[in-house]
C-alpha cells in the first residue's frame, strides 16, 4: 500500500507543477509591458525620435557639421567650415519633455515640446506603435539692416514653427522604424510664390549591429509645391555608438541646418552630387531630479 501511494503521489505532483507552469506562462503572456528603447537617443540624425529624456533627466546635446565633402582640398574637404547647435532637453515627466537650443546658422534660437501620446506595448490589448507629438518654434536673431539688406525685419517675421506626429514601431530588439508627417509654417518668405506652409513626410530607421553600435537613417520627402521644386529632400545616414552615459552619433547628410525650419523646407544640397556634410552629435544625460530634492 505504501509503494502504491508513492507511485500515485509522483504523477500528482508532476501534474500540479505542470498546471502551475501553464498558469504562470498564461499570466506572463497577458501582462501588458511598455516597449523600451525604440531609439537610443532623442534624435535619429536630422529628425527627432519618439524618445524623450526620463523624468528629471537633463540631456545636453552638441550637434556639429562641417562643410560639404565636394568643397575641395582648399577647404580641406569641408573641415575648414562648420556649423554648430547646442541644446538642452529636460524630462518634466516620463512622457513630457521641453527643450531649448541655439544654432549658429542665422543665429537661431529654438524651443520645443515633446509628448508621448501613445506607447507601444506587448501583452493583453497590445498597442502596436508609439506616437509622440512634437511642436517647436524658432526665431532668427541675425541682423538684417546691413548694406546688402537695409530693411530690418519685425519680430513676428523672424518666427517659424514646426509640427510633427512621430509614429514608430520596434519590430524586434534590432530593428525600429518611424514615420513623421511634418508641417513647417514660416511667417515670412522672401519671394513671391514661396510657401508659408511646407508639408513633408519623413521616415527613419535604426538597425542594431552589436550591443553598442547601430546604423541609422532618416529621409524627408517634400510634398509638391515651391519647396519641392526648388530644394532637395533631406537625407541622412549615420552610426550610433553607445559609450556609458554618452550616445555618440557620426553621420553624413545633405542638410546643413539641424532644426526642422532648415532641413525640411530649404535643403540646398544634392546628396548624390557630393553635397554631403559630415557631422556628429554627442548627447550626455544628467539626472538632476534627485539632486534638486
């Protein structure tokens, strides 16, 4: 009888363990989790990504671009020329961020807000994509009352605005894609026929190669109008390198400006004719929330 009881106990225990494992797997499959790190930085190359700094995190970005590679040996293939943008981005919450920056082109100051309206999730009632809303304004402080330009411009005429819906999906741990419907509004345009409102559709990707290295690309297609007829679509190709608290980005692009008001409606360079700017972005994050308590 003792032997019979032991023989029955083992199958019963095994069945209980199996049921427990199945219940655990079922619970795990229905648990809703947010998909993290769709992109590693708040920028892809030219484009903003869906990412924002975490709550209480301050990101400092240095964006630098040399001249065009086809400028020749006299200009050291662009290295004698440079434009720069410095910016700060701060996470007011895990989903809302504010930023300010200053570009050397036209001595331009810009400010923006980013809000994660939707976040990609897995599990029960999964959300297939992340959606971030982006709005910015920029003002040029360049002096216009010069011998070549005797008419000074009003403050309102110096303002430009950008609005974007950033839609992204992380398809795997290695591959992320993003779409970016974009509107640029310019209060002032210098020529008759130029658009105050410029519409564009952008796309970006990140393909991870190793634990710390990824390929990136972004592209903005101008919808028909004056801008599309007289300027080029902005294209960027790059490499992201993660080094501890830094994300170091190396890239080439046909756009010299580093804010939406420049690279969307007025990219002058033809990438395939050698009008290529080599540049880099260094991003450093600082946790300031705990230090302020």
